[in-house]
C-alpha cells in the first residue's frame, strides 16, 4: 500500500512540474508597445535599439547574454523578471541590460 501511495505522489509531482514547464514555454512574448517594455526601451531585435536614446547600448549586448535572462544559452526566447509571465527575445535588448558574470 505504501508503494502505491508513493507512486501516486511522485506521479502528481512529476505531472505538476511538466504542466508548469509547459505553461512557461507557452508564455506570450513581450510586445514592444507594452508600457514596461516602452519605458525600458525594449526591442525584440537589439540591432534596432535607438543608440542616441540609449548610449549605454553596445554591440553584442542582447537579452541572451543578460544576467536577468532566464532561458538557456542560445534560446530564442526566455523569461525575464522585469516582464512577469512573458518572454523576451534572446536577440532583444532593454536598458536594464546587465552582463552575465
């Protein structure tokens, strides 16, 4: 009986992890017109950043190399705590950029 209970608990935990991962993967992308995105100068394509408006921008900076990026290296998109529940483009950029250590 204990083995059956353990199996059911493990199955439930595994299913919950799988569903939560699927929900995150299905998170919508940040829209550049979003209020937070606009205030941070977010661009889905870092090559389109207004360099006069954001002089701290430097070539090679993008969300994929930012300390806040929650995706894996090379991911096309990933989470960012600045945009809760949404994903940013790995090739994107915003003024909160902070190089990964």
